[in-house]
């Protein structure tokens, strides 16, 4: 089982991304697999910075 520390220390960790994925029902193991795959492909963390991304995040998690 994935620990919170493992996720928090991951190069692709972003608190908003984690909140969004967990709100959508993703398990920690599924999130870790996604972030590992994205990192392997050279993609950095999702930062939820655009206005449309922030709106989507707020709708799903209540975060603004």
C-alpha cells in the first residue's frame, strides 16, 4: 500500500492534484501509478493554474 509520505515526496506531487484525484475516487496506489507514468514520460506535476483548471478543481473539491 502506498503511504502518504511516498506520495508527498513524489516529484509529481501537487496538493491540488492529489485532492482532485482523491475526490474523483482514485486510490493512493492508482495516483502513484499515474504520477510514475507521467514522470517516466517526462511530464511534471499538474499545477491547476489556469482559470479553467481552477474552476474544475473548485467544482470537484471545493478548493479555489
